[in-house]
C-alpha cells in the first residue's frame, strides 16, 4: 500500500536541520562580533574592561545559540539582548579609542585642517595592460564555485559546500588581483623544489578536501 502522507524526518535529518539552523544564527553573529567588538577591543591601549566585555559578548552569543532550542526565552536573552548589551559596553568602555582618527586615520586626515591644500597626488605608475581583463576573469571564475554550491541538496553537505565555495572564491579573487597588478614585473623564477614547498600547505588542504569528499561519496 502506497502512502501519500509526508514521511517524518529521521533523527539524522533532524540533527542536520538543527545544525543548519544554528549555523545560520551563529555565523552572522560571529561576523558582527568580530566587526563591532573584537576589532575595536584589539586597538593599542584598550582597557581590560573592553576586552573582557568583548569576550563576554562572544560567550553570550554562543551560549544563546546553544540553549536556544531547549529554552527559547533564555536563548533570546543571551544571544540577542545580552550580546548587544555587551558589545555596546565594549564601545562605551573604549572611550576616545574608537574616535574616527583612531579607527579611520585616512578619513580623519582628509578632514584635518593641517592637511596641505592642492590637487590630488597622481599615482606613481599605471596598471599593466590587461589587468582589468585578468581581474574580470578571476571574478567570473570565483562565481562558479558559488553557483555549484547551490546544487547540493542535502542540508549537512550544503553547509560544507557553501563554506568551501566561499573559500575558493576568495582565493581566486585574491590570486587574480595579484596576477593583474604584478604582470610584467615578475622577479626571477625560484627553483621548482622551493615553489613546491611554498605551496605544500595549500596542496595539503586541497588533498584533505578531496579525501573528505571522496569518503562522503563512498559512504552514500
């Protein structure tokens, strides 16, 4: 007999969905914490109170995500209200250390009355020919892994695929920008053994990713 009722998700699927839900909350929170609390608290001369408040904000965020499924009210209080309050305490305790001339010295220099008036300084050199084309090719190539990651349908694997695709995209754009700027100004080529040694860490990381993907494929 064929049943047309939707099948209830298995324990593994429920665990994967819960992992994805927590990651969707935790990853943006970590980015916000790094930008609004960690970076200001790392300036030279920051008081210990600011650094302690920044660390407490991270603990509050992670704790809120951890207890949220079991106790939503406590999770909301820790992961949202407590996190925002501790980030605000970090900024308030820093005082003048978060002034514009400390966080954005270039922008502050433009508004400084002691800046010499006159025409903007001309650049000392120009980009090599075809630099824009090289960078455009790198950007288009970086978009391919991002698009391929959306073809992964399983929740747990999709999260890993998106993380890997973002890392690949960043690496491709960075390499393309360096190649575009340094074309025509290359130094002498180093011996192959030394170049292979410099790429050993990247090759090892690529091998690990390939091995993990092969194991996941065989496990299915």
